[in-house]
C-alpha cells in the first residue's frame, strides 16, 4: 500500500521543494528573454511544461513578459480566450515571426478540449490561454499532455488569495508597482522567491514608454 504522502505527490497535490535544481538538458530550456527571470527559473522556461502567470489585473505587462519567448518561435502560437482582441499593428511592431492564431470559446470544457488538442499539435510553437481558474484535475491533465508532446504552454489566471497545490511547473504572481514585479510562488527544483522587477516597458514603442 502506497504511503499517503506518495499518493499526494503522484496526484500533483503536494509540491516537493528541493535545495538545488534538477539537471535539465539545455535544449529543454527556452530563454525567457529576461536574464534575471532565467536565473530565478533555473535557466528559463522549461519545454514540455505548463507555466502559470497569476495577474492582479489584465494589461499590466503579463503579455510583454512572455513576448520574447513567443518572438523566438518559428511556428505560430495559439492564444485561447485573450481578454481583448489581439492588436495586429502592435504585434507587428514586436516582430513575431508568425502572427498568433487566436480562439474565443466561452464554454470552459470546450476551451480545455481545444487547449489539450493544441498541446498535441506539432504545428504550434507555444500555447497561451486565459482562464478564470483551473481545478487540479484539469491542470494535471494539461501538464501531462504538455510533457508528453514537449510543448510550451502558459496559463494566465487571476491572483488567488490562497495557493492550492497545482501541477504547474512554475507559478508566478505579477503586479505593477512602478514597473512589473514578478514573484515566484512555485518553481522547478527550488523554493519560492520574493517579487523582483522586470523591465517589460523596454518592449514598448518610445511614446508608450514615456507615457508609462
């Protein structure tokens, strides 16, 4: 009979912190475009993984945080339920190699089905999805699919007052205080880290930087 703690680990309900990051092959890591974030995440975004970005409110730099990794993709990325229609001139300014494909689906079950299908596709560079919340079963299933197909995926959710265990590889909380602050509440092979600034405004056009 399995030990109760082992059952919790297997289900993804218990996170195991470690004092040192596990050894990961360099090709499994995707440069985030932000040196300090790379250091905090043990080298960058892990491919074959689901990463959660909790946002205090939308449009405070969360998309700019992942823009460098989206820009590096040579295949189109899928955006599921973005909070606003993508602004094509702005995306063109960011020099994405392929314009993103975007999907709006109000039915959560259908959106999750589309997400899972996208993770299995070799025609996509990455998947970015916005959800109000995902339960532990949905996160575990998506993480398993992302790992099986070596896909890179991001889930953007609202801030959560209490952080219940989820099978995300990395979990970040974002908020704006003069500039974007990134707090690591869960990371692969390491302990949580306090907020640190990320200069996402440097990706904006000059007039937007001045107004920001």
